[in-house]
């Protein structure tokens, strides 16, 4: 395939920093041209992955999540402190959204991330949506942490969800695409070291996921003697698998069986989500499920055919390059970091809850942003990032207790000036860095 690279002049979007050249109406970079399809898509050009605007210009996503008129409610107060400030200052969500969009463009951002107010979708800035597909699956575990994607009702539910959420946006060229879910539990983690296979074997007999686990073992071992030898079990017949609630740990055969089940679990999820979304909206990108810091190997191995972008949330000091490289290589798809942030002790906020270790000052936040996104732009398989988030969390804590200085603006809607000035400078040059990433 031949890629055409040409220079082209275009007027910048209102308020958008254009120190490194003009922008198209979507915030795209016309110095690298690609195929114009009328909607956002991904494309590798001269050894570098890009998002591409509907007009055919390269787009390195520089977004901010939770650009919200009211932001977080503090349960201890019974209201959203930021929402009270914006209501007093702007008087309406529409006026606030116009001002927020102008600010974001002025700070060099080109898109609006997850959980943003609906009014941000009409500001002629690219945006994303979260489809919340897993909500349609039966949930197991004390806190509903295991979703059963094998259940027949899951495929029905995701089709209904996609028709309701995605179909109304199918013709909007400013929509980048859909995250299928946020931070699902994919296997052993900090909360439990139990394998996914053992979790499902422990489910009630009528659970579709448990039945799938038993079917996998029967398919792999056609005699009880072969099964007992491989897995270290002592069953009298294969029919006794109906009573098995866990497997002996440690053998290579058990590990391979666990990985096979994990892979099939992920396959069921990603296949159902993609089919449902594209049936409702064939034009926009499927941005995957936003992973929480890591993606298990069987999940990465299964998801490639069903996502256009691999999305991951990662609150480390620098991007985890080896992990991002693995995800891109395994899936064959570009990667986007969909949450990261830095919070500072000089903000006056507690910063005692929420991801990431606090840094000392706003200057340190600015340095952290600079180092993080510069490193991302130098990776040829990365297509952008979403900073978390637009406004600080309340000092009293939001619904889950988070009380951190993640914002570009404080609770009074005042910008953290040192931070946004650095962001403006750094954002303006990221496309140039990214174009050179192939070298």
C-alpha cells in the first residue's frame, strides 16, 4: 500500500495553539496526510500509527477526561462544589462548555475524554463515549466483580445497549469512537490471586461460565485417565467434573488450561461488543476496554481482531514502554493511554485517595506531564492520551473517597497556571515528535 505524505495549509480551530503549524477543523495535523473517509480511523503512515481525522489529516489524540459541568458530588456535603462554582460563574452548562472548549484548545488539547458533559459533544471537538457493555452480563462474586460473558443474555444485552447508546451518534464525524467498558477485572490481581478458571468453577452449576469451563476440560481431555494425569485430579469419571470447584495449582497443564479459559472468556466479550457496536454504528472506532494498568497475556491474545485501538489506564511516573510495546505487538493495533495524571501536595487537597503518588508542587506536575507525553509521542505505536481530569476532586472526597489534585482547574474553576502553560507548550510539538518516532 502506498501512503501519500504532503504539506497542506488549513485554518486552525478557534483558540487552538498552532506553534507547529495549522490544524484542520477536527484539530488534525495536515503536515501528514492520509485517507479521508468522513470519520475517524487509524492508519500506519511511514512506520508510525496515527488516528486520522474525517478530512484525512493525522491526529495524535491529546484529550482530557471528565470535562464535566458539575464534576464530582461530595457525599459529605450533599452537592458538587465545582458544580456550584460553575453555575455561579456561567449560569448554564452550554456557556460553561463553550468556555471549557476554548480553554482546552488554547492549552493545546484536541479532544474530550470519557465521562464528559453532553454539552461538550456540541463544541466541535472530537469526543469519546463509554458503552458500558459489561453491565448486561450476569455478575458474580461478593461485589459483582465477575461478569459472565458466556451467558446468552449478554449478547442480547450488548446489542440493546449499542442500539440505545451508539446508534444516535452514528453519523457524527466528531465522535472518535467507543470504549466498551472501564477497568473490568480480567484475572488475578491485587484483590484476589484466584485464577479466572477457578473463579468460574466455583459458580453455581447453572451459570453459563461454569458450564463453559467444564466443556473446555471435556474437550481437552477425552478420558478421565488423561484428565487425572494432566491436572492432578482423582476423578472416577468425567461426569464428576460437575462437582469440581477448583483445580490443583502449579502444574503446567493446569496453567495452560487456565490460559485457554481466560482467552475464551476475553474472546466472548470482545467479539460480542464489536458485533453489537458495528451493527448499531458502522462508522466509528471500537477503542477497547480501558485496562487498569495491565492486560493479561490471554486477553491481549484474544482481543486483536475485535478492537481498533488498545486502551489502558496507567498512573506511573513514566509510560510502561515494555507493556505498551507488548500490547501493540500482540494485538497488531495501536495503543492509547486513556488515564494518567499527577497530583501535588501544594494544592491544599488531601491527595490521600486515588491512583498515583503525590508530587510536591505544580511545577512537578508540569514536569511529570511533559516527561510522560513526550515519551508516549516517541513510541510509533501510540496514538495519544487522555489526562485525568479537567477539574480537581472535592477535598471532602467524591463517591469513592478520592480527593486528589488531578485537575487542570481547581474547584473554583481557576486554572493551575504553571501546569496549563507547560501543557500548552508541550502539546504544540507532539505531532512533530510522533512523526519522527519511526526513527
